[in-house]
C-alpha cells in the first residue's frame, strides 16, 4: 500500500516539473518577442527592424521599414533604365518594355517584405524554428505587365530564331571546292520562355538578360567533316547529246537533282533515289518511248548516270550496282555507260573511304560536268586510266516479213543490221602498274529487217500495216546485267506481233522460198535447228519461224 502512495507522489513531482518548464519557456519566449519589438509593433513605427529578408537579391536584414523602402525604390529606379533582353548564345533580342506596360511596384514589395519579416521573426517564426523549419526570406518584386503582349513579342522573336539545321556543304568556284559552314537549328519553346521572363521580372536573377528556352538541332554534316574533302578526285566533261528535243532540259534537271549530294563514309548512294523517278512531277519532259534509249527521257538520265559511273571508277568509289545498255551509246565510251530507268535498274555507289565525298553536277553551255571531291591521294605516278577492249563480235540475223502493200516479188530493206560485240573494261593504275577487270559488257546485234511482197498476185490474207511492225522497244530489250551469258551469233530479238502464216514451207522438203530473194549461198555444213526448214534446193541455211515471221540467219547483205 505504501508503494502505491510513493508512485503517486513521484507522478505529481514529475508533472509539476514539466508544467514549470513549459511556463518558463513561454515567459522567456514572450520576453524575447518583446525585446525584438515585433510582438505588437505596427508597421508604421520607424523603430521596427526587418529580419533576414531579401528582395530580388537585395538584402533588407537589419533595416528599418523606411530604410528598406528607400533601398527598394532605388532598385526599382535602376530597373526602369535597364533593357529587358532575351539571349540565345551570342545573339540578343530586345523586349519592348513600353508596349509590355512593365512597371515595378516598390510599395507593394515593401508590404510583402514586412509581412515576411514578421512571419520569420515573430511568434510564427518562433514556432517554425521550434519545429525545425526555416522560413524562406526571399520576397519577389511586385511587377505588373501585359502577359498577352509578352507572349506576342516572344512569338515574334521565336519566328526569327526557329529554323532547321543546315549541314555543311561545298561550293565549287573555278573547279575548286570551298567549304560552306554548317548552321545549327533551333526550336524555341514559347511557353517556357515566357515563364522564364516572368520569373526574371520577379527575381532579377540574370539582370533582365533572360536565356531563351530552345531546343538545339545539330546538323548531320559539320564543317569539320568536310575540311579534308576538297580535293578533286575525278571528273567527266562532255557535250550533251541532241537526239531528243528535250535532252538538254532533262540532263540539266537530272544534274541539278544530283548536285550537292554528300556521301558519308560507308554510305551507299542510289541514282534513282537522288534523280528519279523520271516523271513530269519531278520536273522532267518525257520523250517518245521509241527513242533509241528507253529511259523515258531519250537517254538524258542515262547520260548523267554514265558520267557519274565513269568518274566513280577512277575516284575509288565502290560500284554496288550498274547495268549496261544492249547497244553502245553515242555519248559515252563503250563499256562505261550506266543504264537507269528510275525503278529496278539503278546505279548504286558506296563510299568506303574514311572521309565524305561530294558530288558536283552542272550543265554549262551545252556541256555536262560531273566531278567528285574528297580526300585526295597522291597522283605523282599518274591518275588511274580506264581501257576498253573488244573481245568478240556477233553477226546479225535477218528478219523477213510479208508486206501486202507491196507488189508481188518486191522486197525492201527496212533496216540494215549491226554487229553485236563483247567489250571488257579495265582500270589501269600506273602507281601499282596493274590492270584490273572492271566490267564485261555484252552488246546484242541488231538484226536486218526485210519486207517482201506477197507470194503471188491476189493472194488472200490480212493486210498488214507499217505500224504493226515491231518497234525498237518491242523487238529489242535494251538492258541487261554484266553476268549475262554469252549470246550465240543467231540471237533473235524479243517479242513480235503475229502476222499470220503467210509463208509456210512444206514439211516434205519443198523448195518454196520468199519471193524475189536471191538464192542464199549453199552452207552444207550448217545445222538446221529444230523446228526449222531448209530453203532452196539442196540448201542447208537455217530458217526459223516465229509467229509467222521468217528468220533467215546469216543472210547476205542487201
């Protein structure tokens, strides 16, 4: 029982000590507040001093209210003469403060400073410190402005700044390459920039020089990338063909699309992607498809591609894809043409060097110039040279057609054929004194075409028209690959239209033959191909029927 009484006395003793300690803390706190002069001192009393308060970087600690008011007014007066400037790297853009209606309020700022000082030094501040919290003594400047006008001015400045990145390139002056520096791109964030300006008006963190909030876009090719790519690696310079009325226009258009292309290391270039498709929408003038070179542009695209191909061979670019024509062209050396059609037939090159390669293409005074610039190698022992050698030739066959508009026993030469040939192109490097095979090109022969009158007067049959005869595009496929198999001399060109079986030698070995064609010389050693018939008594000349068309192989010249 006595133990219980003792515990009660201890609890009372502890409770009394705690109450005494609480009363002492309150008394000492009140004394401190009274001593600081902020317990009940009104703002108008000159004797009150502010605690650790800052306004836009200006400290008001220990100043009376009047002293603080004077300091803030001086700060505002200084601001009235300062320009408000937006900055982007080394460029500046001035804000129109007058149109913004920008003004800083000293009295409103002082009122907020006094309230903040009271909160930090009075009873509220004491409780905050007791709780381990520190009041923020920074007071923003009281400022007034037209926000919609601020947004408008920032948008106008953004319009001057916004642009896409511009890659470095080369400019060709008197056949020499000059580097044009790159330009970075920018995209201004208007809302973030307006917010930054508003923050600066209240805090003066940057002295009214506000950095613009913008996203920077670095160019893909810089000046440093091209500094070592100004040497002339090779060029092609020649007259533009004039077969088609729009040849000059189309060659210039293809050259313009090609000009300025930069091949970075390990990049693959496609002529069709750069200059194609060959359509009016791309700026080309289409030419009759029956033109000699069926790229749709009378050979214009092929001429530009061929010039680039030859230049690439002597400039250390790797040829990934190239197609030869079926016949030699008049604007390029044999074996050095590159057939393109804007679709599946392309010229593709790869830059396997460690530096970029610049493609220059231009038309001046009826001449085409294609040049490549890059990091040049020593040419003291001579520049690589291209050499073409004809290794084989193929005789043309002869196509004979019945023309019922002609009189019986008449014949007419429609076209004189041309021999086919095989040409190999070699690249000779004088520095290494070696010759390397570049391409093996096969040019198909062009067959003779002969029109003959009907077999006899009054023969019954469908009357043929001259425009029914096979056109160049129908009879002669122009493009092929270098891996094409070797053609036999009796090659027959592509598809033809059916004309009816107006001449059909009897299966019994009849001596019938096309009218008014001189007997062919005997060739007893020639084999008659399957499906063929002999022509003339005792003759062993090869004859082939193809949809009613008579093919006489190795026919005499007429």
